[in-house]
C-alpha cells in the first residue's frame, strides 16, 4: 500500500470519529483517488521521457530533451533530473571504461587458412598470420614461435621462417620489425601439415599470446610512423593533386592486337616490358613498401629504370568496397607521404594513376584475389563464400567504367592464377566448352564482355589454369581424379586448352592477349627441373605445349604476367633461359616484382623499398624495351621517366 493511501485512510478515520457526514467523506476519498492517479500518471510520463532521453545518441540531445520535459516542473524536480543526467553520464563513462577493459591486452596472434590442397602426404594451406601489439610498448624487433599440429614444411613471406619438429619460428625482416603500441603487421606462408591446420599455441618474444582463428589483423603501423617522424602532417588540396597533367593527350594510347603482335593506334608494334607492384590485394589497401618509402619517388624510380607498365594486383573485395563508398584505411608512412593523409584509399589509387601518367607509365589492374588477403592468391577460383561470381564481375565492370576515359589503364588482367588439382572436383579451375561455374574459359569470356562493354579500348589478359586433360575426348569434363590423366603446369600457366577451345571475344578479338606465369625451381621443384635442364629441355617439357605455341602459331600475343626470382642457383639458370626466350621473341612481360617483401622471389628493391638491387636490375634491364640507349614508353606524348622517349618517337619493333 502506498504512503498516499495510508495518509488518506488515516484522515478518513480521524474525520469519521468527529462525526463528519459519510457522503462528504466519500467525496473526499474520491478526490484523493483522483489526485493519486494524476501523480502516478505524471511519474510514468517523466519516466518514459527519461527512457527516451537515455536512448538518444548524444549527450547534447539528452540535455535538450530533459529541459523540454521539465519546463513546468519545480526546481526540486529539475535538480533531481540533473542528478539523473549526471548519473547517466557516469554510467556511460563506466560502460566505455568497461569496453576498454575488455579489449585484450598483450599480443594477439590471428591466423586464417582459407585454401588447402594435397601435396603427397602433406596438406598444404595458404596461411595468413596477423601479429597485433596490444602491450604497453612498441616492439623494435620480434620472434614468433608457433606450435602447430603435425608440421612438415613452410615457405613464407614477410619474415624469416624456420621449421623444427612441430615448431614454426618466424623472425622479422628489416621492414616490419617495428610494431607500434596498438599496431599490427601480417605475414604469410604456404604451410604443409600432416592434418588440418591447427595452431596450438604461440609466443612472441617469449611471451604467451592469445591465438585466434579467423579474421587476420592487417598491417597497421600508422601510429608508429607518426611517432617516429617529426615532419608536420598538412592538409592538401586533393582535387589539385588528382588533376591530370595537361601534357597528356587522352585516348591516343589505346592498343590492339594483330596475330601475335600488339600494336598502337598507328599500327606500330610495341613491347610491353613491365613490373608487378602488389599491396592492393593484401590488406595494406595501397602499395606495400610505402611504410618505408614515398609514393612519388617510387613511381618515378620505376619509370626512370625503364619499365613501361605496372601490373597492380588487387582484390575484388576492395574494389567493390570502393564502389559502395567504403574506403578501407590505407597503411603507409604518414610522414613520408604527407599528401596522402588527406586522401582515402581510392583517391590514393587515383593519385598513383596521375603520377604514372606524368612519368609516361601505363597501368594494368590484376584481380589477384577475390578477398582482401595476403594469401588470397592461393584460393583456386575467382569466387569464395564471401565474394560471389557476381561480385567478381561487378569489380571488373566498375573499375572499367570508372577509368574508361583514362588511357593510363591500357589493360585488365581478368584473374590471377586460376588453379586446382584433379581431386578437387568443382573447386578446381577447368577449361572446356561448358558453362560450368568453375570453367575458367567461360568465365573469362563473360568477364571480358562485361569489361569491354564499359571500355572497348582496353586489352584483355587471360591467364591459364593448372591442369588440362591428356585425352580431351574421354576426359573433357574433368571427371577423372587420377593425376596421370592430366598435364600439369604452374598455376595460371597451363594454356593447352587454347588449342581446343580458344577464347572468343567476338568483335573484340583484337583485344585478346594470353598471359601465362612461369617460375624457377626455388619456387617449386617441377619435374622439368630434374637433372640438368637446358633451354631446349624447358621448351620441350614445359613452355612450348603449355603456352609458347600460341605466339609461335600467330594465334594471339603473349604477356608473361609473372616471372622472376632470386639471383642464385638453382634459380639463376632458369631465369637466364627465360630471359633468352623473352628477348629472342620479344615476348611481352611484367617481372615479379618490385616489392622487397616477396618471400619466394625477392624484389627489385631491397628492404627499405628505396635502394635498388643493381645486380637483379641489370639482369632484367636486358629485356626492357630500348632504342638508341633510351627506354621506350607506351605514351605518345609523355616520355618514359628521365631516361626514356615517347612512343611517338620510337621506331617500333
């Protein structure tokens, strides 16, 4: 019973004793009930108003709402409301502190392995590992120790990897040793285990870590970059920075093909001699290496060293995020690249295109992976559970449409290294005349038609697959799971299917270029590297039947999208033979790679991403397009760097 009820009953009892009329008593009681009801109603309204205030997004709105609700109340009521506001504010702060407390401290090791394949007695997995520093101090260098079930082998990048028993030890390389407080870095590897990948425990610099399987923490050391550099970060006029040079002439640099040749608008034969620079596929969301170098000077250096084309590996996921107005954070050194600080990741890519054009360079985007993941290239196909075929097509369409009036982008590499083995069934890329979801030929034709519908001027690069049936009549549907029934080659390097089922681009057939990949024995010990291999044996055992016949028979031009490696044996012999094939036949190519952080090949620059490996560069320089001691670019109006000439001045091949 409420206090108000008690008071009324007591009053009724006392007044009754004095002999007051019963009707009057009833009337008073009724009035009291009405008053009680009104008081309860007011309390409920006030409470309801307070609940609405609590659900508002900002404290300012909360204060305003309370004021509106209490204008007609007493000072005492207002004081009570203010007290409640303070209490709510304290609760919000306490809640935020609670959230901060819940953030895991120390070192967090995250890992994923979305793609696996069988290799003899090993289960091979493309593994990505994230190292997150939630400790109280920045790291200057690190050693990671992972205990992994039935560990057998590991070949990694962005670190020095060592296998001993079930322990995998990884130490930092020069460019990723420092991890800021609150920062992170990522490494990757192709790891072999006797069972499904499972990380049992982890230590970083001897300290036990929290291990998480799933989403991997990407490179994010911007805090570290800011702390270690005293240069002031200034705002820049983005529109001014992105404005294309007036020296360029739009639309005069589109290319087309004739037989095995690539020609410019005037019919002059050209030679595409480029380089790969990755990062837009890894989670860096810009070029790797900018954590230690400048974008402007890096682009200038590539042009000055005579490469006339940059193949840019990207993820379909990132492109689609851009198309939806989402701009994942680009990770780079803020102090070294001040002008980028006022740009989102898409604008940084636009800025790169502007810099490329100013230096006479052309660009070829490559859908390197469906998802943004440093190990994304190990996934067999162009789609995943997260990125659908429709998403893959959309990424290409959107990119082609956005840059249809920019002839800095002269070609599209539809998909990096489709692959898969016989025992993987529908998860393996095939090449035939079907409309199966995993038929790369059909998908490539479909993707090409979508790109060319947006921009009919660009070249279309179509890579190969991994396997092709030895008997196309009996096994054209790839139903056999017996490896002996197939020809194997590098991922993306098997173009035997062109002989039986050539790519058909209809009226745009003169835009087609086939693009195999080829590597040496330090990447993988293929059968044709056994014993003493020679140029002739490589041609016989691998190159000719897998892809060189396409150029030799004048079917279409070739562009070797990836080749490269360390300048040591046993790799150097293979590289020398590959260079001979490229030079003798003017095969178009993009060397792998500019990046220092390519674990199984190394790069053209050293760990600082500034100093060039002169020995490797001098080796590759022999197959860069040159005339009269000058490098030849693919732009008719702007010369290639400081040491090159325009395509207009070139004689042609």
